[in-house]
C-alpha cells in the first residue's frame, strides 16, 4: 500500500547541492531486497490507483495512461529495479555527504522503505534521519524499530499491512532477516492525544514485555490523567504488550478547588485527578491538608472508592463505619480486625488493604526493603504502587510510620493505573 508523500523534489535538490570531496563506492539494493519488496508489493499487470497516485507491477509509480496493454512480471521487475536504483542513488548521496557507511542489510531496509514511502523521512525533523546522521550504533534496537515502523499509516489510519512491512524492514535492518516473517513479535499502541500534542502517535513494543514508560502528551491549561483504551480500561506502564491497542488521552482542567493544593506541589496531579473522579473531596473549609496523617477511616474509604465500590450506608455512629464494614465484607479488612477509625493508619496497613483491594496476594519474603519483608508491601512495590525511600543505600518502607494524605493520593492513583481494577 502506498502513501502520496511529498519531499522527493526537495531531496533531489539537497543531493544536487552536495558535492562530497571523496565519493564512496555507490551501494545498490541486493537481490534479496528486490525479492523482499516484490513479496510485500504484490504483482499487478494493469495500472491501479492508490492514495491518489497510479501504479503498476510491483508498486512502481506511472502515469494513468501508461501501459494500456498491461505488463508482464519480468517487465514489472525491470521497472521495480530501475525505481529502487533511483532511490538507492539518493540514499547514497546522503551517505556520502555525511560520511556514513552502512551494512548491506541496513542499506536494503532503507531502500525498501524509501521505495514505499518516498524520501519524506530524509528530513532533520524525522527520527530515522536523525539516527542515520548521528550513528545507528548510538540507539537501541527498539528505538530503531520505532523510527522505521512509525511510517505505517495510510489515509491517516494505521495500516496492518504497513505495520507488518515496517517491522519486517526493521528486522532486516537490525538482524539481516529478509524473510518478512514473525512480524507478530511486536505489538503497537496507537496514542490519540485528542486536543493535546504528542511527539509520536504510535509506539511498538516487544510482544510479551511490559510497556514501561509511556509517552506523555501536553495540552495548555490541562493535566494529563492517563491513557484510556477503547474498552474503557486504562493503559498502565506495568501492563504486558500482548495485542495492538488504541488509546486516547484523558485530560483534566488544571485547576484545583482545594485552596491548599497548588500546581507546584508534588502531589498536585494526584489530588487533582482524585478530586475530578470524586474519590476525594477535601474538608468543609475547602482544604485538603496534604501534610496531615491519613486516618484508618479515611484510608479505608479512599481505597474502596478507588476500586469503584458504591458509597455504603452508615453502619454505626462513626461516619466511616459503613466503609469499614464494606471493606470487611470484601475481605480488604480482616473479619475480626478492630479498627480505630480516627487513629493515624500505619504504612503496613495501607499496603495490606490496597493489595487486598486489588486481589493481590502477599509475596514470599525477600530482601527488597531493609526494614521489612512484608508480603503485601513487596507485592505493591513490584507493581510500582509503592516506592519506599532510601536511607543511604538502603531502601526503606517504614512499615510502622504513618502516611500523609498527600502520600496516599499517590498510592491511589497508582492503583488506578495498575490495570488491576475491573
């Protein structure tokens, strides 16, 4: 599938302006490269239209009135070789001007890409061109794959055929694999920033690996609250790449109704998000009191609201009694556990309640923290929900210390992003 892309004339002018002092021996596309292109393009004996341009044979551009009687496969291959040679000459000009030497497999991959999309990627605004000039050895395999595979759109939409071709070209470039097979080794995420902006709208990840860092879009006057899939589920950095996904940015107006929470506070994005979801509302005087210790009653209420349970009726004299009994019913709090709702909650109990709310069992003891081997704390640590802090080189959890309202806001948001809330 072709895309009507500009830039060919500009690239030609660029090469015309370059007069290298010493020209290296020109490279050409290998026979393996030609066969690779033929497999992905497919043969058509008659002129056809794609994206406003006429083509024939193995995807070679032509005029609409050319070849009224059609062409043979041999003629199509000759046209293909001529067209690829022209693009290869342009690529050689770039390499000469920058003093770059490529392996044959790298040259072939770029020749195939250029034959398919034109020279639009040969611009300083494009990652692939930047990598070429900076030296591909300075970038990881995944960075290079993404720089190639980003050119997978047709008509503004992701084309599965182009996805497979781009991955195959990347594998040719990186590993000398001309087979075009096993493109399912990678999954993509298509990021829609809505009215925001993002550097790259699609990213590829090894199948079976966790996503890790996800891109963060920007939008003036708004706070980015995360990526939400078509199924309504949030995309978490801890999720595993096991299918192609389409996600949209969630935006919150970057203002807080809580007068003691400002944009410069580290906890601001967490509190803003939780207030917008109705999980926290602050106190009657319009404050959040981020430095105050959170109580057992407050923590239990916040945790059950975070996992989406409805507000229960009061079950006793204390305002939190209904939430405590609700947590007891769902196994978050032990059946015989005596709760003092106004007492500051310790960090170990926050970990226990949060892990149970996410249906996460305690992990076996391990020396991650210097001050505890608590299984619930370890479970949340490995999910990225709690982080601990360092005392010298030792990572501490401080299990018996209280937790502030600001700190629990971060824990709650990470619970929301864990992908474990149904």
